[in-house]
């Protein structure tokens, strides 16, 4: 019963987002961003709502959602840690820092820790290449990752 | 008198603690009861000195850095508000050699002004280009841009004026200006710095483009990894609309134009212009076959100018000072200035805007100061993940579109990533293939499948399985990807791979041989 009422809630909220935003030119990405912003992920239940609102097939909508790295199909942990894996950060020992973070948090890429504290995601460049290696914790940028900063990150997500 | 203190809001500075420094300064101002104003400026681009705090004194600007929150009380104690001496004193920022040696045309205001103050923008020469454009015919505006020699700074180097002329000459009731702000190349951050540090220059450049080609709507397609740029752009757009720089009547003229920021969703390939247009339309970010050109049938099938951030941000100075002024900088067919981004293992990483023509060696050794690790520079990757790796032997290559192409490389978006001698070039070649596989839009086979096969071949080389045969296979694969891919992602991935193989063949030899050689 609980699941059903949640579904209804998702459908209702997704409908109001679609109705509000469908007048935009090319509304699909802004709608998906708003839905992810609202729910923390793009629930499967929202796809038919979007499809009917924009006169698309469900397959079209699913094709778009699954194409982009940003959209999640399930909720993330309480914190989201993105660690840059691109060349500039590689040149500054980013791979080693990333390994230490994975060990310290006990998660691999794209995984959420069992206690739901943190989701770890690879990112290919944050534009912080003049202070590599870099990361982003819940939207806050972090430069020159080192042992100390890794310690701070781990402490923050464990709080 | 109110003293003005500047602490950058640039995300590079924030990543190094500028937010905490600003908080600490605000708190000292309150507790000490000082009459001071805190402005959150852009970054000067001297990242080893960030967070760099500046104070406007009676003798001009005085800088301190790198400042941490813990240093703030001692700065007040040392009377830094009057330019007092402190261990972190840097003096007049404009006299720091790294900055003094630059030619800042596009980045003239970044780090100096309040990014979201239109008054500050105008006080530093802003809007002059737009005001001039409003007195000119569209043909004359396009001619100025063409004559300036400005080429696409996103990487392709296509003449900006030619693009604009095509859109101007294409009839259409509705035309678009699209700014490609999907700066996904590792080692690049100049778009981000402009958007966070001087967003009005991009707004002005897009508005000039709109007047030139008869467009009424503009989009900035911004990557989602840049939340601070999104904030700065939206703040600046709101100010510009309120002041009549955007809207139904641009600066009181008959022209109407407005700009909207649209966020990407983490797909690197959307930096490719046709994939970007599909993404803006709400589709999968897949590459379109050309023709038709975006200039003829672009966003929603309408004639569209699509330019990189730096290309558009370089337009106001061209209109302000004239095509001849801009063209006077540079060499050969590479005219004007280019904001070079020094990244990776560099002692002095940052943004260095200069006329085209510095050699790669000057940039890496003299300006970048060699490696941060203190070890020898072994390779530098120029132009992002699709750019070639250059060895020291090619450090005499001048920074110029054609000179780099002649050495089987590209300047791309002008990012330079420095690696020291601990780099494993086979690993870098493998990563180039892996990255192409992760980011491929999947539309064409050479890119979608080639990248996956490339990783497998690299792994076999690493494991010493028939290395000579595998190297031959890798070359063949690169050839197929280079000539058979629909866009630059699959087409240019061979650059880092083949340059690594050609210039660093020892890293591709089987391990026993490598160990014996060491």
C-alpha cells in the first residue's frame, strides 16, 4: 500500500513539473533536471508522465534519460562525491588519491555505501585543472586533493 | 572612506578555500567595526597564489596570497587595508611577471571587476563594442569579425566571421545564437573563468552576434559540472535584462534579443556542436551528419550561429578596437590572442593569455615553470583528451593552429597538461581509448566499437601478448577511427594514442624488455 501511495505522489509531482515546463523550447532536459532535483533521481514512474506530456514515446524518453551520465535511476546516498579521473588530475597523482578514497569509503565507482552515506562517481574534468587533483562533494569544489583533504571528506560523509 | 577588498568567487579559488577566506574577512570587518566592502571578483588566473586577496588602496591594488582563513586576522593586524607588509604580500598584482607578460584582450577585466556589476563592466570599457555594433549594418559587423582573423576557440579553428556570414545570408524568420559552454576537455578552464569572472563579455558578444545575423534568441549550453558558472551567468543575465542590455529593445534600439542558460547532463560528446544542438532540442546528444550545416539548419532546423565561449567573448574587443587592432596580434593564419591554460603537473598552473606564436617550450618551461613535482617534464598533452602528447623534442613548435597540425597535433581549446617522467604513455594511450568508449554517442561504428577494441589491444600490449602484432593492429584501428568516424571524438582519439606510440615507443615494448632497458 505504501508503495502505491508513493507512486501516486511521484506521478502527481512529475505531472505538475511537466505542465509547468513544457512550454519551454526543447523542454525535455530541463524537465529531467527538475525531476532529479525534486526526487534525487529520475523515477521510472515519471517517464510515462513526461512522455504523454511532451507527446513522445516512453522509449524516446527512456533513451534520453539513459544517454546522459547525470541522470540516476535510483536515489543517491546522502552525499555525492565526484572525483575527477581525467588527464590533468592523472598527472598530479589523481588515480592514487581516487584509490585511497575508494578504500576509505569502501565503495567503488557508481556505488553507494551500504549505510547510504555516500555515492561515489567518476567525473571527467571539473575545470579545476590548475589545482589538480580535484573533486566535488555535494556541489562544493575541492582542489589539490591530498591525505588531509581526503581525511576531511571521509569525516564529513561519515557524520 | 570605504575600502574595497576583493576575494575571488572563481571555482578554482573556491576549491582552494576562497569561501572560508571571504567569511573570515567579513567577520573581521564586523568585529573590528571597519568601513570596508567585500567584492567577489573573478580569478586573475595565478592559481598557485589562490586564494589571492586584493585591496584597493590609495596607491592602487595590492595583492596577498595564497591566503588561508587562518591568515586573515594577521592581515588585518598588518593593516593590509592600507597595503601593509605581510608575509603573503605580493605587491601590485599587475606587476607579477606572470601577469605582466600577458596580453589580456579577452580576459582584460577578469579578476579586476565585480563580475555582476554592470557599472563596473562599463567603467572598464564594457558595452563599447555593442554600442558600436548598433550603429553598423549587419554586413559591416560580420566583415569586422571576418577581417579580425578570429577563429573558433573551441578547437576547430573555423573562421568565426565566415560562420556568421553564412547565417546572415540564410533567410529565416527565426535565428538562434548558441554558445557552446560545454568545456569538457581536461586541462581547460578558460570558458569557466570568463563565465564566472566576466559574464557580461559573453552576453555582449552573443548580443553583437545576434544583431549581426538577425537572431532574437540565444542559448548558453553549459555543462553541469560548472554550478558556479551557472550562478554567475544567471545573476549577470538578470542584471542585463533589468538594464535593457537584453530584452525587447537592446540599449533602446529596434533589436530584440534574450539569452537563456541551459544545463547539460554530463555527456562529453555534447561539446561537439551538432550533438549539442540535439541535446538542446531534448534528444540524446548524438552527432548529426553534415551537411546540412548548423548555419543553414541548426537548432530546431533554424539558421544558427554556434560558437565557443571564448570566440564570442573575443568579439566585443574586435568591435571596440577594430579588426586591424585584433589582427595585429599573432602570426600566420592564427590571429589575435589565445588564453592558454597551463594545467596538470605544472609549477605555475594558470591562465596565460598571449598572442599566438609562443613556442610550446616557452609555455611549459618558462611560463609554467616546469613540473610541480620537480621532476623532468616528459610529455605534455595539448588540446584536451583528443589532443596529441608532445615530447621535449617538439618543444620548438610555435603555438599556432597550422604549426600544431603540421606536427600531427592540435591546439584545441588551448589547454596544456604537463606530465613528469613518472608517466606511463601506454596507460595514457589506453585511457584515451577508454574515455572515447565511455563518452561515445554510439552513432558511428569506428568510434563506438573501435574505442572498446582499442582498450583491449592496449591491454594485450601491456601483458606482452604478441606486442608487434598488437601495435600494428593499434595503428590500423587508429587509422579506421580517424577516417571513418562521424565527429572529432572518434576521429581525434587517435591523436593521443598515435602520438604516445610514435614519440614514446619504449613504453609500448613488452615489460621484460622495458625492465632490462632500465
